[in-house]
C-alpha cells in the first residue's frame, strides 16, 4: 500500500472522478490536495466572482473529503514547487490529476511531471474535464476538426464512458499538515463584483441540486430547451455552466443523464459538444488565447473607442437589449448565450472594437468564464474564429430584442428606467413621442441614454473594415 496525491484543479467533486477512482483502485492512502495558484489568481484572467465561487466550492469539497476520512490539504503558491515538495513529504508513489487541456495547465503539468519523474514518482493525467477527449474526435484523415457540424456528427458516434460513483470512504494519510483555507481577502479580492444574492451557491451538493432541477424535478425545462433557450425573458437555460467550469458536475454524467427523445435533449447535448469543440480547438491551437483563428482577420482595423467601451461595459449604449444584458452580467456574473452573442456582435461590429477587449471583460466578470469557451464564443461573434458567423452578418440590436424579448420583460427587469415604457417602444425608446416619454418617466437623453451609434452606418463601417482586412 502506497500513498497517492489526488491534486484537484477544475474537478471539485467526488462523483465520477476518474483520477480519484484510480488512486483508490490501488488501495492507496489518499492525500487530496488543492493549490490556490497565485499566478492564476493575479493573472490575465483575474476575477473576483470566479475566485469567490471557486473558494466556496473548495470549502465544500474539503468538508466532503473530511467526512469520508481524508482531509483536504490546502496550499497557496506555485504548484510547480508545492506538488513535488508535498509528494516528497508524504512519500507519495503517484500524483493523480484530471487532465487539463488549456495551454497554461498543460505547461504547468509538464513541469510538475518532470520534477516528479526525477523523484521516481508517477504523474498520471485522467479524463474528466470534457465528454470526449480532443484526440478521440477526429476527421477521417485523423486530424482535428475546425467546423462544428462534422465535429458534432463524429462526437455523437462515440460512446460515453461509464459514470463512476462517489466513494463512501477514503483512507487518508497521517502526519500531513492540512494547511487552512484562505479567505477571499487573502487571495487579493475585497469581495465579488456581482451581487452575492444573485451568485450561484458554490459546491458539489448545490450543483447536483441544480442538475436535478434541470433534468428530473422539471423535465419540461429540458424538453422545451430548443424552443426556450434563446428567449431572454424566461428561465430557459440550464444554468449549469459554472458547475461544469469548475468540475462540480462531470460533463459525462450530465450528458449521460440528458439522453432522451426529443429536440430539447438533442439541442442541449449540442451545447456540451460545443464546449468540447472549443476545448479541442484550444488544445490543438494554444495561440487562440491571443490570436484570431482566421489569420486574414488578425489585422482588422479595430477602433480605439474608450467612451464606447465604457458605455458598453456599464450598460449605457442606448440599445435596451444590449444594456439589459450587460447589467445582468454586472449584477449576477452570468449572461445567457443568446445575449452573449448579441452584445459581442455590438462591440465588435457596431463599435468595431477588438474582440479581445470584450473577451477580457467577460473573463473578469463571468462566474463560468473559461478561456476555451469564452474565447471561442467571442471569436465566433467577431467572425475571426473557427466556423464563425460570416463577417457580413451583423446583429441588429433592436430586431434581436424584439425577437428574443418580445414582451420586453428581460429589458424591464434589468433596466428599471424602462419599466413603464409601452411595449411598442421598449426596444426603441428613442422613437417615443414626448408626451409618452414623460408619462413613462423615461426621457431619452435624460433618464436613459440615446443610442451611442447609428446601427446602419456602423454596419457599413464594419463591413468595409473586414473587407479591407481580407484584401491585405
């Protein structure tokens, strides 16, 4: 009997955890470890909301592990140093992890694995972050996909691996200093930027309750997903993205349990496939964290528009559906996917601002912010990515609002200044006659801003910029 370190990262759960199961299969004592990586906490994707959620989820994981007999060891610092040092201290024979597919994680793991190899300690990376690993979903020629539809067909043909149960008991190692959980201030944050009352409850137990609510308690929600997911004024999405981001839920378990007849389930499984697709793209092309997938659009003549960016961030563009979505993000750390596409199109096409500006703002605020999915989504909207919308497709924000928030309930929820604007003007308040504006308590330019850009002119400007980039 030896000792295995199970190093938790983006897999803060006990259910369906292949790395944990591997450690237990050898009859080893288990040292569960979590490292608050200072380079990530203070790095490019620094986020108070995400750190708050992660910290709470680690706290719940520590509780669950202690109940099963193996207290969580907590460290703060550089895992490239901490993991080998802990392995030495506990006499570990192996370090078991869930495979990290991102550029930073892969580089970090190579360093840790090499350091452990010098000590003759194994480093074993297991599946668990995605449904199907990037190397499994391949073209007939054996290469990676860059178009989603054939990727999805190949993804659908692969069987799901079996879902593993959570262990009932663990054998913890003795004489290990467990350390202590830091508080948010010690990690460099005064508090979440979103309203805590609107943030999801952290931890695996809460995530599993959300999963049950989505799949079992209200089966009509999944059945109606294809029709309701884009409707902004209804609760039509699963809200499981943060749970998948931190591995509170296994994507394989979610996918397995979602298999059922109907277009709703198929569409929902498609979203899990999109998540895998973006992870595979970044795995194959790490430069996508900073560069356009389509090289001809790397040199679009993006505009420097600090006033426009500030208005977009604050939800003060004068286009209600844009402003409602951005205020929802600020308040809750979340935004439904339809709204993400609309606001991204507005920033990159109407304002002609570099997609990386929006990508960074989302990563700073989204609880579910993930470099692969967030970057892939932004490049899709900006027409610079793999299988992206054509550059000449520019969402008209007023039409998007009328189509996906027909009764204005979404806009009115997040923009109280429009609460009494009549339906026919709620997505075009600048068209209200003066007497109606006064009666509604919403005078454009006073109570609510006038549009900061003329959409038809902005569309023409964007098309010219993209066409010029294509010619160079």
